[in-house]
């Protein structure tokens, strides 16, 4: 078996775990990594990851530097949540005809916020034989791809509702901070309203669902509010006082001619009881599904990124949606 | 939009419902049907289905007769459960370069029982630009494709266990008879043992799962036993006395080096309590999923067949597995 040459773009916690997992795959050969952080540039990948056979590979400061040393076929891209920022990083990768699996949340359906940039990137991919797709758990699976899979056995779909409840106390520190833990209620509410805080990709999940079902939406509404600690909460990483923010409740909805057709409801807060993912399809047959305990985000996100790579190469070039790929599976 | 020309092969209850559903799709144009039953040959499809615009289309007795009148691109094939029997019907269709979505249970993984026939059919498909795939709910979704989808977010998969409990009293008469309802316990047990009764496709679901995970099995064991009525049961169609068979409990398992790695457990009996589909993945992350009430078989099977057609045409020619197609979805 010819191995796929892999590079990692972004060496935060998710990027490092992606490298660690990719290195275990018989089809993968790690050939390099990029990070913009001066503290990481030049560091030895063998040291950063503790994978001995990566010793001698130094972190590059740019794509150009990496390409002078290696010819990756797939780039795992784990740097930003916003497509606007990702675009500038992905554009030169597409120009070189490389393939990308990205954790960028808005890239799950980039046509929603930046349709022109999406079209440009898609053309560039097609012209150069590159493939770009986003993958993950949320967005990327539990609130979009999995519900779509389930509609494959429906004669009729009238509405799709998904709820995700995450106990953020069991998650890594950046997530605990992202959901506003420890901030005064008003401060987090202000940031949510200004689009400076909150979970990225919820609207995009909904747009992907609608696109997959062939539904023309009249618009998407999204609301977000702080969840307030009812008592002091101490996690491995931080201490939240009663009355401070301990998480968020975010919701995206779409109606067609006044009727609620799609709803995605996301609660992520410290010590959230009964964490789970749930799905109801109003249709024929109706479907009522629950993942008890929910899907743990980080490990599963890393798995989704790595498992997507072999399937990405079987797709035609372009800026792709998860629905443009073969059935997901461990690989 | 150019419509896909559709023909129906087999006009039993599932075949007729497939036609009814396909006729509602904007991408489909029904051009004819085949059945071997002399009582159906020559009948008007408009009468058989109550779809007015099919009036004037007569049921053909053979593929040759159909092809003299119409040029279908897709054939929905709903005649038999055994690949051995399906092969003779599919071989001439492949030779003509047509595409097939079939409900044939063993066709979900035909390599298991008839690897040589599967290879022959695959070559024939490739040589003539034909595509053949099976679809359905079980096999085809709840015990194979859906579990595989879920492994797409796993870093590691150690074992996959699926349970399906069907209350057969809510299902159509042929299914109630298929599971032995009303037979003496010993008689059904004898038929099960002789392979003359039972649910077809369970071993194939397990083989598809193993194939999708890249696992080499040392063998598959399958057991089946009668479920006995604890009291008299009366359904819409039949009357089962206490002590007679009222359904079956079938189970397929695979071990690797002595360890149970895959198990599919199927209970279908009259008045089965708490019908559901459940899935546990032992892995990282572990996953524990339940479809409350389960997936109602017939309507969902028909939906799976019809929804598969648009995705089939995007695949390369061959005798395909469900995992060779794009992500399932309503379409």
C-alpha cells in the first residue's frame, strides 16, 4: 500500500491529537507541520507529539517552507473557526492542488456566510485538482450529517429537530472558557450578541441539513444566552461562582411558510445533567433517536478528521460538503 | 432537470410501494414493470398502483419484453432474498448496462456466500457500465450501515453490538408468517435449522460491518430459535395459540482470537415489548445509541430503495456495497 503523505496545519490541542492519531494509521505518513506561533516554529515534531519516528521534522512557519521540504497529499487544517480567516490559509493550499480536511466550523457550509469566497475556493480547487472539506462532531456529525443519514430511510420528512447537551466540566479548558465560564452574566451576553462568543457552526449545520434535504429556507434565526451557575462550580481548570456564567444555550431554527421545520438546540454548560444527543424526525416513518451520554467532542472530532481523509481522496476535486463524500466510517 | 427513467422488477407489496413512492419523486419517470406472475402480466400499472398517469403501461413478463418498449436507467428489483436466485435476474440487466437498486437481502454482501458469482457480476457491471447495489432497513441500515457511520467518529473500535426488537404484530402478513407465527415449535425450529425459515441477510450485515471496518473475520456463527407464545395472540391477520411459535430470535456473532467483536441480535415476534434498535460501540469514544420504537421495516425499506437511486448514479460501475455510495439521505 502506498502511504498518504500527511501534513498538519495548526498545532493546538486538536492539531496535536490529529497528528497523534494519524500517525497510528497504516495508510498515513506524516511529512511535516505548520504553525504561525513563533514559540512552536522550529520545534521538533517528535518532541511536540512524543511520536519517536517524527524526530527530525521541524515545525515550519509557512506553507512555502513546508513545501520546500515535503510534498503532502493531505493537510489536516486545525487553526480557526471562521471561514473568512480560513480562506486565506486554504487558498494557497488549493492553488497547489493539495487536499484538506479542516476543523474550521464555518467551512461545514461556507456558502452560508461567504458564498462568493466559497465559489472562488471551489473554482480554484477544481482548476488545480484540490479537495477541501470540513469534518468534526459538531458541526460535522451529530447535528447535521447523522440526521441526514437517518432521513435516508424516510419516505417523507416534515421536520428535523436535534438537541445536544454537553457537560462542559468534562471537557478541555479552552472549551470551558469558550462557553463563558466565570464571566459576569451581562458580559457574556454582550459578547454573544456581538458575535464575539458562542459556538461556531450551528447555523452552518442547519444550512447543511436544509441543503441535503433540498429545502429552500426563508431564513435562519439563531439565539444565544448565558447559562448562570446556581452554585459555585469548581472544575479541573477553573472556579465559577454562583451567579456567574457557566455555559451557553444556543439555538438555530428555520421555518418554511411559518412552520418550524428545522431546529438545532445546543446546551453546553458546566455540570449539565444528562448529557446526550437526541434527534427527532417528523416524517414517515417518524424517528426518535438518542445517543446516551452524548458524543464526547474532542476525541471524536479528531477521529472524524482523520477518518475523513481516505474518503476525501475518492471524491472529485472541489470545495466539498460532507454529503459529497462516501458513507462515514472508521478507516 | 432530465428525469431518470425507472422500471420496477417485482410487483409484490414492496415492489408496488416502491413504484408508488418513486412516482412522487420529481426526478423519476416510471417507464414500465416486470413480473413473472401470470396473474399480473399484461395488467395495467395505473390500476395496480392507482397512479393515474401510469395508465396504459402494461406489466411485462420479461426484461426483453420491457426493453422493446422502454429504456430504463434504473431498475428497482424486489423479488427474492437469496443472491443465488437474484443472480439470474440481475445478470441480463447488468449485461445491458442498466442500474439496479435491489431489496435482495443477501445482495447486501453477496461476497459472503457466493464470492465467485459476485466477482462475475461485478466484472459484467464494469464491462457494461452497470451499477448494482442492495438497499433496505435490515439488512441495509440499522444493523450495518448506521453502525458503520457511527464508527466514523471513533479513534478506535474494539467491538460493535446491535440489537433489534420488532413487534411483528404491527407488521404486514407476509412478515408475520415468515417468522413462523402459528407453527408448532418443533416445526419452525426444524425449518430454521434447515435454512428454510428465518430472516435473510443477518450474516451479510455482519460481513458488511467487518468489511467496512477492515476486520478479517475468522468466521461467523449464526443461531436461530423460535419464540413461543405465552398466551393466545390475535393479530389483524392471524391467530396464534399459546405454545405455538410467535416469532424468532436470531443472532450472528464474530470473534477474533476468541474475543467477541461483532454481534447482531434480532428479535421479531408478535407483541414483542419495547421495540427498538440499539447500538453499542466499544471504542474511543464509546457510543451508546437507541432508536426508540425502532425503525418500522416496510415503509423505511421502500424509502431506502428509492432514496438510494440518485446516489447510485454518482458511483462508478460495479457490483457495489452500500459503503461505496455517498452518505445516505432523503432524496
